[in-house]
């Protein structure tokens, strides 16, 4: 236990279990005090007590449902008010595995509210303070379905594509002002996500399922290495760089005064 290192405070959403709880453990051991946000007070208190004992860090628990507007506003207020916060981990979210036509549209709307709207509002709440202080880190948990939306529910994939695009845009906008932004794109990970999504993780091939501990450790290594987008299972970063280069190559032709000749539009 090392209580002499102090890197500020990390606020982590969805912190009571799974990926969020492991981020809490790892960041406390790296020297961060913590603000843990989730719905389940019992789990939050248990985690906070364990980490306080093992790391000596200061840990605050905030019971909030980020699917509820009033609770989102409460967390926004904390982010605006607390200048000790140096990292935001936007981890809260849920997914779905079923096709669109058999999905409940109200649940899809709730997914968008949590995965997109709450994440956006919390980021907007902290970013001005980070810019004013010239430092800060925002970690947004996306998913590989951001680039492979056909794998799971389409609304889930679209919500995570938003997280990736939002993160890339923020990094482009804020990097020169001292703010780090990272999007983490997990593949199948052994958490409660799959039970909630309606496809128990036991039904997936073991060869594609990563432990949540390994996922977070790899994501933090990616952050240390300066990655903007981290896919923990991707063997060669050059593959992602090639993907991004192909996307960038589209740039000159994305907006032109005339339709492409291949459409035969306007041809005399």
C-alpha cells in the first residue's frame, strides 16, 4: 500500500461491479482517490470499504441511477464543483443482443439515455474544468460493436459508435489543451453485461471471452501508451492504424460539388 502518491480523484460510473469495480481497484492502487457512482449502495459500500482498507485512498460513494435525469444532474454538479477530479471514467451502460424487431423500443430508448445522453452530459460537465486546469483524462467505455455493429443489437452498436466518434472528436478538440481522451473497445468480457443483454456469457466460446481484470489492465496499459482507441484483444496496433488511415483517406471525397461519375447523374 502506497498512500504517498496522489494523482487527484477519479470519478467512475457503473462502479459497483464488473469493469467499473476493477477500474476502481486499479486506479486506487495507482494513487487516485475515488468517487464511485452506481445504483447499488450495498455493493458500493462493500467496494469502498475494501479499497480504503487495502489502499488507504479516500473514497466517496454516490448512489445514482444515470438513467434518471435528476441523478445525472447530481453527478454533473459534482463534476463541475470538485476541482480535485482529474479523471472521469464513463463506464455505466447496458446492452442488448436481440434483433431490433424483437426488442422493446422503450428499453432501446433507455439504452440511448444511459449509453449516450448520460455519458455526453457528464463529459460536458467535466471538460471545461479540465481545460481551465490544463490537465485531465476522460476514459469512455465503448465496445467493438462500435466498428462491428452487426454482431449484437443495432441500437447498442449505434450507441457505442457514438461513444467512439465522440471520443475521437474530443481528443482532436482538447488534446492541445492538456486533456487526454481514450475510448476503450472491449470484446466479449466476463461480466454481468451478458445476463442483462439476454445472452449468458456461458453460451459464448471461451476463446473469445476476456476476464474483466485483463480487460481493464490492458485498457490502462493502452492509456499509458497514449492510445486514443484501445481494443484490448487486438494483437497488432497497426491494424487499427490501417483502419483509421483508410477512414482518413475518404476525407477529400466526402463532400464535393458534383456527384461521383459512377452514379451517372448530370452526365450529358
